[in-house]
C-alpha cells in the first residue's frame, strides 16, 4: 500500500480517499485503518441498534423506501419542527447543490478555510466567490463585524457561515449570529451551516433554526450522518421559512432518501437517551484528546466546538509526509489540510475518538515527528513527496478569475488550461501586513460580536497540562505549545467577555475606507476583493498566536431546537 498512498490522495484532490478505497488498496482482509479523518460520532448508533439494522438488512435493501414527505414528517415530529419549513436531502452536499442552483443569484461570500463545497460548488456554476480569510494569528476566529463590512464592500448577494467551522471548530454564539442575520437582511440569502453544532456545548440552545423560520432570507443547514455516526447513509436537512424551504423541496425527487435513512429516522424516537449520552461522551473525549495532543512539543491545538481538533504541526514538519507515514506505518488515517483554501500542509484536522484510539494516535505522532526516523517528516532537498495534496487547479481557477468560476476561465483561455504550481508545502502564501478594511472590533475569547476598537489584538493562550478528564469541564481554550523543554507559564485568569455591540443599520461601507475607488458591479477577474484576497493569497499564514475560547456549560441531548428529549 505504501507505494500508492500519495496517488490515492492525489486522485481525490478535494477530499481524502474513501475508506472503501483505502481498504481495497491495502489488500488486507478486515477493517480499514483507524479513522481520524471522517468526522462522525463514534458512539452512535449503539451496538444494539446496529444489530437491529443487520437483522432487517434484507428488507431494507430489497424494497423501495417511503416518499421523502413521509420520512420528513417523522423527523419533524421528532424535532418539533413544521414540515413546511424543512427539506430533507441525500446528504448536506445535495442540499448545498440545490441552494446554489435555486437561491444563489450571482455571488457568494464565505470565510476560508471552511468546508470545500461552499467554495467549489458555486464556482462550478459560474458564480463569483468572495473569500474572507480567517487569520491564523487570531486563532482562525471569525470577526463578524469585519465580515459584514467585507460583504458590503464586495456587494455580495449570498453570505455563508459555518458554525462550528470546519476544519478549525471555531464557534459563534447564538446572539451574535442572530444580530448578524438581521444586519444582512438586505442580502438575497444568509446560510448558517450547523452541520457540527450537535457536538458544541458552549450554550444550552445554540441553534438558530427557530429564528431562521421567521426571516425571509435565512436558511439553516443541518447534518444527520455526522451526528448519528452514519456518513454512508447520506441524509441531512435544511430549515427555512416555508417559501424558501418549499422551493428546494419542490425540486427534490420523491425518493431522494434511501431505505436506510428511513429506517434510522424511525428508530430515533426510541433511542434519545443513548444519543444524548453519545454526545456527552464525545465532548469529554474532546477535552481529553486536546490535553494529550497539547503535550506534544511544538504542536498547537486550536479551540474547537466540533467533534474534531485543528492542529498545527511543529516547524519543519510536512503534513503530507506525516499523513502518509501515519497511514503506512501505523494504519491511522488523518486529514491533512493543504487542499483547503486558507490552510496549508502544516495543519491536520483530527477527529475526536475514544481514548484507546487517541493513545494509538499520539504514539504514532511521537514516532513520526520525533522518533529515530524523524527526518522523513521534515523533507529535505531530495526527500518528501513533492506533492501538497493540492488544489493547484482550484487555486489557478480562483486566482485568475477572482472566484468568477469556470465560465470566466474558459473565456480567458483559448486552449486547455494547465495546472499552476501549488504553494510550497507547509508554508502557504503569507498575507499582506495590513488588509485595507475599516477599523473593526477586537476578538477576545469566544465572543463573536466584537467591541469596536482600532485594531484586533489577540491575547496570549493558556497552556493546560494534560490530565485525565473525569467529568465535562469548561474547555481550556487554545493550547499552542512551545518547543521542547519550555519554561512553565502561569495560566491567565479568565477574561470576562464584553457585551455584544449592536450592528449598525445595513448601509454601504464608507467610500473613504477603501484605498481605491470601488467600481460598481462585479470586481474584474484577478482583482482581489477590498478587504480580502484572492485564493492564492489566502492559502495560509505563519502567525504564532491563537485566540482562546471561553468556558462551556453543560451538554445537551437531542439535536432539536425545541429541546425535545434533552438529558444531562
């Protein structure tokens, strides 16, 4: 398998290879590698639920499912949502596709790095994609005030936010999101992607689905496969006012949901306590895993409210080499993030798993990064793969068209386009010293609604010592760890978050804030957005500090906004 690892990843530039492909390539009988790549719940369904599904396998795969309306009605009864406000899809990516085709008019803004379909899908249909770079020096925290200014300066019609964000797990509080939604009331569409929200414990009721149903231009996207540990079934849903939800639902095939999806949805009502316990355990494991990883010298662990952790490798370590060696030498699959716009090969996304698997992960990383063969993880002039899991084609597409998509690229080139070289592995493209935007708020801790200030100043991150976590406790925040043999540093006292500042009424950004006149209409191809950058400029940064997040209250139960079946 070792000789074909890189080719497997090269053939799936936007994502990692499927577990089925890796298992086939290994040529070994039995299960595939330990999966720290695909972010789903490892504790649900329970073994008893799997046994029940196995006992009915013949009927499930033999017969047609019920229509989508029947399955959606059952889910809505469980979640206490009106069916006319819900559309179920064959995975969240099917719904992203229909949102793009039906609801996105000409342009879409999205912070990067994030889930790749929010950039790739609209570009494939010729839309302009305005990418707002999240700064590594700020812990990849999304400053909503700056993002709103960016959207207005660009004239973007559709706005996307993932909460928590993938791959960094950054979280925005509900009150801040509701204020942002109202500030964007003059946009065509606001999409809040809550695919990983069930794993968050920063608030008791973090979802904005109730607020979305009352607004004319807001759609909330939610996943089921990730929450229920069943990525292979492919099911998810969106919530919006009846007009928006109805437009999407009317375009979906009657049988777009399969029999496995139907069977699982109808099982859920009897398994609420088990589901709540699974989420509780994932949150505990996230704390334990963050502590274990933070003990590795030079490894930085960013705060996360998802079921994954975003980590920066030590200086000199190349993510593709680490990924390939972890797979071939330790049979552990990790997600190297060099193919995410706004990230680089210095970053890995690691899914939260049980402690026994985390022990194996940490042991493997210790051997790959610091063992006798550590040179393999730090490629020299004649070593390494020479391949950064790349998005050279996507980078060229975006940088040459400023997100205008395939149509603009075709208009520029008479012949078949070639592939530009990807940025140097592990470094990315450094950002300019200053981004020309209006003065915005400081982002401190988990507060997404910053207080107006002349500049953004991240505060130092605490460094927790790894220790067993007996019960859920407030999240320790980001844990950037210094190089080997650091001097002990005291953990600073928590800083109380400032009160959210109200958004001003929607209005165009002042012309004086721009260094150059802002032309009317779409920005010409290849011209960076005011206050933003082209794709080649936002692949990664070299900041060294991250912004800590605050505490997290108790865990939640069901993924329903009404709190149905919530336990401990």
